[in-house]
């Protein structure tokens, strides 16, 4: 697994080695790396991102999913963007009980409403139970 590759070349080499590539959703929303490394948007445009995550702005993942789905240069629909943040990381981490909407899985879900193209969480379910 290649976590936050610092250059497009590093990401290409990781892909050539059949590695999964992890990148940060905040980088997508900012339009670039805060440390001067490769912009995740460049990686996405080349299909070089498998997992999107965030270790300091969790909300960025939801915003990022909708941004990717609405920008044609990324050639990504909303279900594909969501999979980069749910089922793919769950599978990689061996969390077989979550990450997809299927019978017998945890059913950790959110219901989202778009307000002026901004995703707003309306409801949260944890293990199939409404928690808000």
C-alpha cells in the first residue's frame, strides 16, 4: 500500500507494483498538498487513487465524494467516490462486516441532503439503529 505518495512518479510506480494508493480528501478540497507534494487531484485524474481518507478533517471525505462526482475531469460517479471511502478501505483492513449495504453487514449509514450543493448529514444509523 502506498500512503500519500509524494509525487506522481511514486504513485505510478506504486500502481506498477500492484499497490493500492491512499490519498487525503482534504488535499482534494484544498486543490493541493499543504506540504508541496503532488496534488491528489492529479492522482485522481490519472486513476491513481484507490482509497480516500482523512486523519484530521473527517468532514472532508463527504464533501470530497460529492465534488468528485460533479467534476467531469475525475470521471467518477458518486457510488465510485463513496466506495473509495467505505468498501475499499474496509476490505483492505479486513473489516468484512462493514463498508457496503448488504444483508448481514453492520448498516452504518448516513442520510445526506444537498443544500446549495453542500452535503448536509440529516440522519445517522449505527449498526442499523437510528442514532440521531
